[in-house]
């Protein structure tokens, strides 16, 4: 396992990504999208290109740089013909993804995802954030393009202990498909022998 984060600066990184050793040879860090608050990688599998990103959106700051980043990632994935999967601590609220409240940040994320044909795939009303003061909300989102949406399954908010106020979000990413080649059989095939 390796961890990818922004180059060392005076500021502590607030986003990172861990990659399993089996995928390291096929993984490239996308430097233009990797900052203190975001990490983006591209994985090349036998059948797909997948762009994975994680974004931290500080709650007290303007969300525009982050929505611009989402748009840039969507454009990059489209250019690369890649699946896109973004996980983000948005510090934004919307009943559209199951939160109890709405705010301007949530509206901006909805506008950005709609304008870029992206999906917010959060399911259910299980909070992704829960602290000791009993505050609960759904502020951690998984955002995909259509290709990314087709590769994800079993998305859920886990109840595992995290030692933090954010819960784990678990999902499976399908790396391989079951592709079958069609071929024409010869009229003279001896099916009795073939089936033995």
C-alpha cells in the first residue's frame, strides 16, 4: 500500500489516497489536480481507464474553486474516455442526497454535477458525519460520470469504528467485465463431439 498526497509544503495536506500494491504499476498521479485539498490518480486496467479523486472542501471558504475542480476532472475524464469517481468531504447540505438540510454550497454542487452530467450516488439517510456533540449530516459525497457509475456497486456508509467524526464509505469498483466474443459457427460443426 502506498499513500499519495500533494508535494510537501508548509501546510499539512488535507487529502490523500491509499493505493493497493497490486494497482501501483498501473497508477499515475494527475499532478494538475493534486493539491493540499485534493488528490487525483488515473488507473489503467485491461479494460478501463479510471480517474479516482478525493477532494476536501473546507466549510468556511468559497466553494467555487472546488466546483471548478470537479468540472476540470469531468473534462479530463471525458477527454481520456475514462470512468470518473470522486469522493469528497463537501461540507455541503442537500435533501437531494439525503441530508436533512439545504444550503448554498449544496445548491452549487447540484448545479455543477447537473451541468457536467455527473451523478451523486449516495444512497439512504445514514449520516456520513457524526460527532460527539450528536451532530449528524450527510456531507461526504461520491460523485461519478456515467462510466464510473456503472463500475461501482455496493455503495454504503459503514458503521465501522473510524476514530474520527467521518464514517467510512465503502463501495466495490468493478475492474473487469464479462465480455464474450461472438463468432459464427460453421454449419458442419459436430455438436455431439463438441459437447462431450
